């Protein structure tokens, strides 16, 4: 391949990008906008659970229990009700997600050494929130019960729990890195999917065909400008993740950028292949969104654990390159993983990029059909 011809094609593509405000906006504004929108909108943290309290005991011990819930930071008491039917009204209307009902002899049972009963009703219409809320409730009531017993009954097992990689259990710390992978998958394919189809629609493909430029030179020259744009997008996304969203970056920045380059090569090659097949900018952009965004969002392990998916879908995820990049970027961000631990994902991403690039070269023919 001729370096001069590749450089000429790349320069031509850069001029076209510079003269197209839509492409420039898509290249630089869209990743930032998506990261802002999804970064602030998507969260799995459960805070500020609206709670109503039905306290029939009205004692210092019952008030102390309610204070345990409010001081945990997870529950916000919106009202103290005086009728059992009010629980239904609050939960039915959505004004409360949790209802705590404290019986009349609650404090008396504690003082006499009996096990008091406590009724807690949780809105299960959102199963994820309800499951997390039940965990919080169990932890708070268990701690309260231990304190009331004042150490009279020592537990058989005393667990000492440590959380690695994300000790504060912030969902943002694993959502933002995965989100970068999803955004890059979409942007890379979307940008390059307009290159070849643009030449056909503008009638300039005939001029390119008449030149001595070979197919690999044409495709490589088309890829290079978007490859560098993709690098800038990755760098901006990483900076926003670290300095705006406070996501810790424990691994090597150089390794992250190098493996991002491999992923970008595969994504851009996929976009070029779509552009060659579709020959229409509108159709190319629609196909690229379908084959990148939905699979990357749903089947990459970004939001939903792959191990919990049905077996056929688990097999299908191996065809999604974003799956491997999500594993890479989460490993570098959260665990500080090195290349040795990410070797399998790196190899598979490299094979995907080479394979798609070769298919794109075979599908493009220097002739007018």
C-alpha cells in the first residue's frame, strides 16, 4: 500500500468532515452529550426512600428505631399516620415506597426480653428497589436488635465484610466506564458508516474509482481521520468520568488508550462495511444504530449481568465486541487490571477488527454497478 495515497484520502476525508458541521457536532458533541445524559440519568443507587410510620407504641424506643431509619440516609419519613388504612393510600398513590408499622407493646416486649414484631411493607412494583430496600431494613433492624440486647447473646458467627474495587458501592463507578464503551461503540460505527455512502450520494465515487487508489488504501485513508477523532472522544470521556463524575481510574491510562484504539479500529471497520453495503447515508446510519446501540446496551454486560441471561443470549453476547471492551474498561478503571488479565478480551477484539476490515475490503469493488 502507498502511504502517499492513504495520506491523500485521509486529507480529503478531513476536509469533508471540516466542511460538514453535522459531522463535527456528531464527532465531538454527541459523546459528551450522551455521557452527561446517561451518566446522570442512569443510577442503581437507592436513596431517599419515601417512608410512612404507623407508631402505635409511641415510646422512646419506637422513636429511636424510627431515628435509626432516617439517620441511615436511605429512608425519608414523609408522614406519621394514625390509621392503618392510610398505609394503603400512601403506597397506592406512590407517595411512599415503605411503610413501617410498630405495634403497641413494642417497648414492653424489648424490656421483658421477648422478641417484638415489626411490620414493614415495601412497594414491590420496582423489584430492584424493593430488594435493595429489604436489605437496608434487615441491616438496620438487626443492628438495633443487637444494641437493645446489649451484648447478652453473642452471635455464633461474626462476619467481617470488606468490599473490594468499589467499597462505597456507588453504581456510578461501574456504570460510567461501561457507558463510555457503549458510547464509543455507537459513535465509531455511526461516523464511519457515512463515509463510502457519502461518496456514492454526492457522485464523487466515480472520481475515486478512476484513480489508482487501491481498495485497502481507500478504506485505510477513510478510517484514519475518524480513528484520531475517536481517540479524542475517548480521552474526553475518560476526563469527564474522572474529574466530573469522580470515578476512580486505578489502572494504566496508556493501556486504556491502547486497547481503546483496538476497539475503535473494529468499530470503525464495522461502520465502513455497513457504508459499503448500504450505499445510502440514511440507511447506513439507521443500520449502524441498530447493530451497535441495542446490542452494546443490552448484551454487553454494561447494565445486566451476562450470567443471569438465558443460555442462548449468553452465547450471542460473544458476537458483541462491546462485551469485551466493557470488561476491559471496567477492569482498568475499577480493578487496575493489566494486559495479562485482559489478554483474552484484547485478542478477541483484535480478531474482530481484522476480520471486519478484511470483509470490508472484499465487499468493496472499484466499479460502478
